[in-house]
């Protein structure tokens, strides 16, 4: 599935091609690429993206996996509508946006996931444990942590759930930017990406 706005088969859509709202998280391109690589998607994967924010992951995965299905979960109506607009911008048709709060809304979803991406949510442990319940054997969770508290909560949850093949990656990305008459490198906010598999 190719988009006129991004007519390439590789992921990595520039951030400024997405519509965004002030204060709403946007997974920056380089972090997004790391996150997608950790999902280990198949062409027909079903992905739940919990706390989908601007919708960058659903758009990228929707383009990468035209035979897959993506459920983008977002609790705020305005943000859910933003995800829909970004899907429309890139002509992505295989994303369903669900307005609701996780983990409560998860039992209403009609299709179970092969992969779960958790990009937000205050009760991160409850969300992870609830989503884990719906995964099949060999299912995979990828979660992001921007602070020490989230990193600890996700690590502890993986331990309690006996996740296997756990991987932790921290991004350290610098971008060249023009400031005045000079070009300088600016750091992208570092983030931890944790992944684990359900093998039993």
C-alpha cells in the first residue's frame, strides 16, 4: 500500500508530514523506526497500539502491512480524531481508531492481537498485564518508557508475566538543525524501548 504523501516502501516518514496538536506526543522518526523493528511484524499481523497519540505508528504499520489490521486506542476524542486525520492524509485504510481508556476498553475489542505496542497510559502495569492476557503464544509486547518510573514498572511487569526474550534499547539520536547562520546537532529526547514475548 503506497501513499501519495509517502510513496516509498521503507518506513521513516518525516515528523513534519504528520498533522499534530500541541502537547500531544509524537513518536519521532528515529525512535519510531526502532520501535517498529522491535515489533517484528508479519504482513498480516494484528497490532493493538495503546496510547496511539498522533498516530505515527498506526500510519507507518498500516503502510508496511497492508494485509494487517491495526487498532489504535486513544482515550481523548480530539486526539482520536487526529489519528483518523493522519490515516486519511496517508490513505491508510486498515487502521481502526477506538476511543476509550485502557485497560477497561480492551475487552470490547473484537479482534485479538499478535503484537501490542504501549506508548502511554498512566496505569502502565495494569495496561500491560491486561493486554498480555489477549496475546497468543509467540505474541509480543513493545512498550516505551520516557522516565525511570515507567522503565521500572514495565520491567517489573515483564518479570511478573514471565516474558521471554526481553530486549531493552535506549535511543540516542542527534539531528542536524539550522540555527541562525550555523548548523548544529540537537539531541532527540532519549527513550527506552522494551520488548518481550509470550512463549507459554
